[in-house]
């Protein structure tokens, strides 16, 4: 029997169960485990937590974020060692750094599906929000000294990433992205899956295992308000589900993350049905 290991990360940066840190609990309450079990898989959930050191003087939110990255990497690594498929229900997008570290794939590829590019570094970040830097951390251009505490991690080549979406950006971030080797598909090219599949097939060396990083704010704000950064011009639920289904058919997908859902921004609860549908699509593919 297939096992799916849920790694729940109920944090926005270092703050537990605040903002997008409330999303993992809400999705679990509304049936995430049941959705993953629909095709007969056994589902287990581990919840990542911080210890009391991170409320003490001398440590800040960035310290906490990198400790969470380390724990996510450990959780993904354990899941893989046990033969389980890791599904990360994350608050913040920096969780993707830990997922890739934990997969230890020979030639990893990443489909980073997001309304934002997450490609700021500390020099370009207008707001200073650390979670706007996750893709830069992953690809080696920001905060690399902090990754020393995450065992067996190394920068992912920019050319191994396809950024799908990324239409709500800061001007300095756009300059960084244009100068990078990251393939970037705007939302209009994601209405059908072909462009994303083709871009990932063009990655060299060929992808031995794909990580699908899915920030739910890729959904158009009129379809479902996901968090305070939700924007117009995104996808609808059918388009997003079709993207995921195509990736699962076309590549050896090794892990999936759903991130950045703040239930307080979604009073009509439009997001959970879409998120649970995505989990059922994953379950059917396994």
C-alpha cells in the first residue's frame, strides 16, 4: 500500500498559527488526509514545531525560518527513507528550500507555481519580507550562510527551475529574474499545461525527480482570495488542477507542497475545495 506522509508546517515565518500559518490546520480540519486517502493510500501526518529557544532574546524570525527549513528537510528525508510520498502543507513558501534539500535528488527539477516570483534578495527586497526570497535562497543567491545549519543542502541551479505564474513582482525583482537562468511562464501561458510541461522537459540535465511547489495564491483573487498578497490575473481551479495532473502524468514527481493559505482572507471558504481537489488528483496518480 502506498503511504503519503503529510509534513504540516503551521508557521508564517517564525510565528506559529498566525496568518498563512493557519492554513495547514484548516486544510487538515476540512479533510486533507481523507482527500489523500481516496485512492487507498495510507496517510500519516507529522507537524513541525519550534522549541522554546525561538521565543528568547538573540534569535529572530529568520533564525526560526531556517530551523523550520532544517526540520522540513529532515521530515521529507524520513518520508523518502520510509518509502512514503511527502506532501508539505506549509504556511510560508520558504518551505520549498527544505523540501528540495530533503529529496536529495540526483538531478532535481522544480515547478514553482506562484503569483509571485519569490526572487528578492536582501538588497532588492522593498518590504524586507523574508518569504519573498524563498526561490533566491533555493537557487543560491540569498542567505546562503544560514543554510550551513541545514545538512546536505546545496544551491539548486537556476536552470532547473520553471517559475509558473510570477506576475505580481517588485521592479528590482524583475531585473534579477531577467538576468537569471530561471524559465518564466506568465499566467496566460498556463491556461493549458503544454507550455509548462515543455519548459520542464527542456531542463538540462533531464529531471530525475520533480518537486511541485504550489503557492495557492496563483489562484485569481476573484476565484479565491488566498492571502493578503492575492492578486488578479491568476488561474481558476480547473486550470490549476489540469496543470498538476499534467505534471503528475509527465514527470516523476517526488513531492508536492501547498502553501500560503490564510483562512482569515477567505471568509467564504473558496480555497479549501480547490486545495482538496488537488490532493485528490495527486492521490489518484499514486
